[in-house]
C-alpha cells in the first residue's frame, strides 16, 4: 500500500502546483498523464467503461453537491448537483423537463467561482414529486473545463486523505 500512498502524495504535490499555475517546465505533460491515469484507475474501481472516443477524465464522475441554477425556458430552478464531471451533471428537479432540451447553467464551484454555460438534458427520470435529470455541457469554455477538472480531481484526492 505504500506504493499507492507514495504515488498519491507525489501526484497531490503536482496537482497543487498545477492549481497554483506553478508547474515547472516539462511537468505539465507528466501532470496531465498522471491525472488521466488517476481517472482511469477510478473508473476501473467504479467498474465503469469508456464510450468510444471518450477520455477517462471526461467520463469520471464524482458525488459532489454544488449549487446549480438551470434556466429552463422562462423559468429558473435552483438545486444541488448529485454528481459532476467535466462532461456534465445530474440533479433533482421539482418537475421533469423535456428530454433533449437545451438549458442555461450557472454552476457554483465554490464561494467565489461560478461557471456559466448551456447543457443538453440527456436523461430525465420522473419520480414521485420530482425528477432526476442528467445534463451534458455543450459549450463549456476551455478555462471553465480546466477549473471543473481540477475540482473533480480535488474530490478524488479527498478520498485518499488519511
């Protein structure tokens, strides 16, 4: 187990430097490769498989309750995410929206950072008194994608904290 602990400790150091924009020359390629390796390992542990053309980092979902506001037609609904990935999210809504609908998204990453984009509703499961929805981000800016990926990796690393 010390091998895994050491790997996580070394990766955590790289991740923190990446978060601060302080990677040394040549470290970015190593960091991105290790980040992908971590995502692949987590997917394997969750017994999830990649779809054709999908990267491990895009497929990796983590359970995380983040404030999200969806603009569905003329209405806005605030709720919390159930899980999040760089590709999308799932959440519970009061009423089931239309499958395939394009919605506005405002996602609060923390007390100071918010991501705004649009999402296509790719799954809607009506339940008694609510609906579970899954949305796929369709126009996430590259900088927002990176911030979201950092958050996903932060959540994964929290799983390895002593």
